C-alpha cells in the first residue's frame, strides 16, 4: 500500500508540468511565400504556456528599414509603414494543449486580434475577432 501511495504521489508531482513549455516557431512567412532573409532577420512566434503569453517577434533588416523609411517619407504615401526595426507583440493565451494555442491581443477598444497556433503543423492563423473570415496564415519552419 505504501508503494502504491508513493507511486501515486510521484506521478502527481511529475505530471504537474506536463503542459509546461516554451515553443518557438521560426522563419514564419505568409502562406504561399518563403521566409525572406533580405526583409527579415527574424520572424517568429514564441509560446510560453507558463506565463500565458504568445509573442510575435519580427526584426527587419537594415536594407528593409531604409526602404520603409523612404516610403514613409514620401508625401504621396497615405498609409505610413511602421518604422520599428524590432517589433514584439504580446498576446494573452486563452487556451492551450499539446498541439493548439489560441491567444488574443486588443489593439483598439473595438478591435481584437486572434492567433490560432497549430504547434504540430507550425501554422499560425491571425484574424480579427470582429471579422473572423478575414485571416492571414503564416507557415513556420
């Protein structure tokens, strides 16, 4: 009986971190495209289940920064591109299991971005909660 109790206690002790992990999906590119190392030094998603955070990290190359800067400074450009070399966006994880993660980020009081991450297939689907039929799919290596 003591052996059974010891096995049960040890099993519960070690199973507590079964879903405790950090996963990084690298070289993510929009579906149908390949990762462009001339445009990005890094384009990845990091999922930290312990902290309930999924992050999108993008680092653009110096050449891409110069190109975007010219586009930004052009008076004919109405929509100005972002000029951050490093972009880190945090998403709050709503659900996670061994294969799937669902997270959200409120970018405006009336606009929320939803991430659905398939860890096995290394696919990230990004959509707006308010327009779920309009999504962007990223394939990672």
